[in-house]
C-alpha cells in the first residue's frame, strides 16, 4: 500500500520483470535509482551557479572559435599565396612546353577552387562543433544539440558504413583491373612478336597481328566489364540500369554505319584483298594503297591526291588489282 498523501507514479508488473528477465523487486529498485539520478541531474543543471559556469565555458569556447577561424583564414591565405608563387612558375613552363595547349590559369583556378572548398568545409566543421558544444551546456538547448549531432552524424555514419561494406567489392574490382591490365600487356607482347616475325604461327599472317590484337583487346575489356559490373556501386539501382539501357540504345542507333565499316575492314584484312603498296581500282578510283584502317582505307591517286574510302564501300563495290 502506498504511503498516506503520496501518489504512485507508475507500477512495475510481473510482465515487465519477465520481459527484462529479472525479478520484479530488482527492476523496481533499478528504475527508482534511475529516476532519482535523473531528478538530481535536472536540479543540478538548473542551479544558477552551474548555469553561470556553463555560460563562462560557452564564452571561452566562442573565443577559441574566433581564434581558430582567424587561424584557418590566415593559413589558407598563406597556402593560396604559396600556390600563386610556386605552382604558377611550373604551370608557365608546362604551358610553354605544350605550345599553349595547356593553360596554367586553368590549373591555378582549379587549385584555388579546391582550396576555397576545403576552407569552407573546415569552417563549417568548426562552427558545427562549437554550436554542438555550446548548446549541450544548457539543459534548455541540450535536445537541440543532440538533434544537430544526429543530423550530421547519421549521413556521415551511413557513408562510413557504405565505404566499409564496399571494401570487399573494391578488392575484387582491383583484382579484375590488374588481370585485365596484364592480360592486355601479354596479348600486346604476343601480337607484337607476330608482327615483327619473331613469332610465327602456321596459317597466321603477320599482317593480321594488329587487327587481331584489337579484337582480342575488345574481348578482354568486355569480359572484364561483364565480370566487374555486379560489383560496381549502384549497379543494381533502377537509375543505373535505365542509364545503361539508354546508352545502349543510343550506341546501337548511332553506330550502324561504324559497325558496318569495321566489319568490312576486318573482312578485307583476313581475305587479303590487297596490301599496302598495291595499286587498286575501287569503283572509278585508281590509286596506291597507303594505309588500311579499321574504318577507312587511304589511297594515293596517280595525280598525288589522297583519297579516303569507307571500308563498307570497298567491300560492297568492285576491287581490281
């Protein structure tokens, strides 16, 4: 029975104790101690002396923030001046060597922009830390401090968790990249040896080396992309799939003539219709074959004019040596 003149705040039932897995008397005693501790903390935080002390802490942290902000702006000004003096000299040399294809002002502008962005992030971090500390000193604003911290910590925590979860996929992607890289190097070495006739394969002409290498290179790259695709971040999202389908449709619509020329170029190469240096007649055009590419063939006419003919036209037309 409760004492006379005292109202019970809540009751601890057997179901509550069973849910917590302890005895009801132990649960009730634990709750009483927790409530008493919370009341003591509330009374302590609202004492005038404590409020004055916390206000002094807030004023001191404000002074520290001002000093830190001044140091940040001073330091970034010095760093900006260092870039202006040191990096500008190297960019001018690079601009001269590249015959002004590369412009140093563009690189300096990018570096200055990156510094400004970094400075803004540092300033925002300091202001957020100060606001969170100052608000947490007073009981009236402590909830706002916790909310502000959760507002910033939640996305950062999500980013950290995403990065940690992506590490195994990243390792797999690095392995696939290394296999692709060294596979291309091996294929290039083999076909270079065939082209230079240091390696001979029965029935395989040396003229076929580089066209075949290009096909093998495309196959290796496509194989690596197919293997790596499921491990790319966001590959399972609807947006990523939609963009992939759109790019595929655009490529298929815009590359019809390109693909026909490529097929024609490889067909002529493996059929050995003609070689570089041969005089051929393609339609009404007569000339010496100067260069054979995947898409086009270059002819030099008797009038010393260079004629470029698409390979699909050559394949569908009449060619005579």
